[in-house]
């Protein structure tokens, strides 16, 4: 997948979550012993599809939905 820093950049660039909000969620994820990406999806801050579409744009790759 991608690192927490990459995830932070992706969400910030797409204006889905600012860096301060990401840091708060990261602290919460650590406290709950969860991965930050799992917490973001669990809280429905972004859908899984939109997250991967944003990641594809970030890495300059085509997004293909296989569902």
C-alpha cells in the first residue's frame, strides 16, 4: 500500500483531510492500536474507492475500478 506520510499528502492534496486532522486521527489510531487507513475508512472520512482514486492521481497512475 503506501506509508502514513504518503497517505497524509494524498488526503491533504485532495482536500479530504488537512494535516492537523490527519495528525489527530493518527494519534487516535495509535491509541486504538489500529492502522490510520483503517480508522479513516471506518469513520467514513473517505470511501475506499475515492481513497484509491486519489492515490492514483497522486502517483500519476490511471484509476481502474475492478468492481
